[in-house]
């Protein structure tokens, strides 16, 4: 009752059987549920990626030297001692 490419028949003939037994298997298409699952997974991955990038960008943008963030000292006590 469907596409013949997705239909399989198996026939069994044996002396213990009164007649040939035929079993028909029709492969079901995955349908729209696979597309829905793939779409949800894609949206979740993209959302997590954008959020992670936003956190990373906000953190590093505010912590760059010269931008009001942390800047390592150019000259420390060890440098002064070595010059003496």
C-alpha cells in the first residue's frame, strides 16, 4: 500500500507448513518528527553558542588593558632592584 522501494517481502516454504507464508514489511518514513527534533537541537546549540560568545566578549572587552580593566604593571619591584 505504499512505495515499492520501501516494501520488502519474505516467503517461507517448509514441509511443516501447510502453505507458503508471506510476510510483508513496509519501511516507514521518519516523517516530520525527525525534522522537528533536528530543528530544536539546532536552535539550542545556536542559543548556547551565542550566549557563550556574549559572555566571552563582555568579559574580555571589559578586561582589556587601557579600557579601565586590569592591566599588568609595566615596572614592578623586581625591575627596580635589577636596575640598581
